[in-house]
């Protein structure tokens, strides 16, 4: 039996920096928005200080170190949508 697996979003965060609540909030927002599009959202405590990386399967969509900041939730939803369901409307989150 061959079933196409829905993608998994991972949020790797630094627990020493106190970023678990931020990661949990973003996970909740992504799960609410992409209920039918993703397998789930995985929260991964990082061993590396300062880490905050969001990936869809193995593809990094946002890295705090590269961007020099945290993602806005609207921006993160757009980045994830573009991979998991490019045709999906995000309503007010699509307005530039």
C-alpha cells in the first residue's frame, strides 16, 4: 500500500534561550492553518544555543541566524503554504 505522506513541519528552538513558548505558539498557528495539509508540527529542542529553525520535512524555510530575526507569523504561514499547498488562500495573511 503506497500512501503519499503529508509533510511534517519542524520547529527547532533553543530551550536555554526560553524560546519554547514562541515555538509552541507558532506550531499552534501552523496546525490551525494547515490542518489538512500537514502530518503535524514537531517541536525540537536544540543542543545549539540561539537556534530557531523552521523546516518542512528537510527543507529549511526560516533560520533565525540567517534572517537576523524571528519570523512574523504571517510570513511563516506564507513560507509553509508555498511548500505544502501553494494554491491555498491565507485570507488576510496574504495581503502584502
